[in-house]
């Protein structure tokens, strides 16, 4: 954020690579239209529909720090 970024997407704990890949694909797909916070929330909700990835441990580690508008 010191370098001028408006928001940072951070992980609070180590998460499986495959679940992170799936979440990030969904996150970046909605980023331009929704903004960081809403895009992350939508991506996390979409993970609930994935049988192998529905456990929040797989995706709840990610948070947006900053305005996230």
C-alpha cells in the first residue's frame, strides 16, 4: 500500500494451491465490474457450490485490506 496500491488481497493462513487457483480465477473475473471487496465476496460464495472446495478453510483465509471499493 506504501507503493500506491489502493487495496491488497492477503491470505491469513496457508491454503491449498488448487483451491487458491479456483478462487483467484473467479476473483479476477469479477474484479473490474465489482471492485476488490465485492469480487472477493462473490468468489468466496461461488466456492460453496464446489463439492471439493466448499469447506471455508479452503477459501476464507483471503481478505481485502484497504478501501476495496
